[in-house]
C-alpha cells in the first residue's frame, strides 16, 4: 500500500460539470468526479487533493505549491489545454508526472481542440471516457509512479 499524495486538477468551466453541455460532458457533477476519483485514489493508497479554477494564474500557482509536496497530477486543463504555454511551463517546473484527462473525445471535435500543449509531456492522455477518465488517470499515474520507483531502486 502506497502513501502518496495526488493532485486532481480541473480547469475553466469544469465547475459547471453536470449542467454545462450535458450532451458532451454528461450529467455527473464535479462533486461526483471528486467522490469517484477520491475513492479510487484511496484504494490505491493515495490521498487526493482537488483543485478547480477558472483562472490560469490560480492553476499555475497551485502547481507551484504542489512541487515537492505532491507525487503526481491528474489534470483536465479544459480550454487551457489548447492555448496555454504558461500552464505547460508550470507543469515542467513542478517536475511532477502528469496524466492529461478530457471527458469528451477532443479528437472528434473542432480542429482547435486537437492540439494540446500538455500531451507530449504527459505520462498518459485519456480522452472520451467520460468522468471514468479520472479513475483511469489515477491508475495510469500509479503505474508511472511505480515504474519510477523501480527505476530509482536499481
Ligand atoms: C475538455 C475538452 C476541452 O476542449 C474543453 O475546452 C473543456 C473540456 C474535456 O474534458 O473534454 O472545457 O477538457
């Protein structure tokens, strides 16, 4: 059983999950995400911290805080995925493994959503799995942390 800490972070407009474009994002709320993801994290031996903001700066500040005090990040950067070099730089500066999650399949949507500033620095990218994607994200992060531990042990 591990005793790590994970940060589950959500970007702009995801506070409206459940009522925002339910045909795309479903009717589960951010509180449901926190309950399900928090439960899976706990089963795997982690304590999960949750953070959502509509502000790019607040997300960046939270990543700075996570540096050194968190083992990994499951991040749905929402629209900042497609626009934010600053968020990418903050992820690199935090030196933490990150799994990128999108509730919808961004590749089935507008072309501008096909580009991500996060995917090429992520351990894994999960798209289109609905809010289960956060659970898969935690599982991927756990695997990445275990592989890292094994590498550091040799
Ligand atoms: C999203 C996809 C993004 O393109 C969009 O801006 C979001 C949500 C998703 O979870 O599918 O806000 O990240």
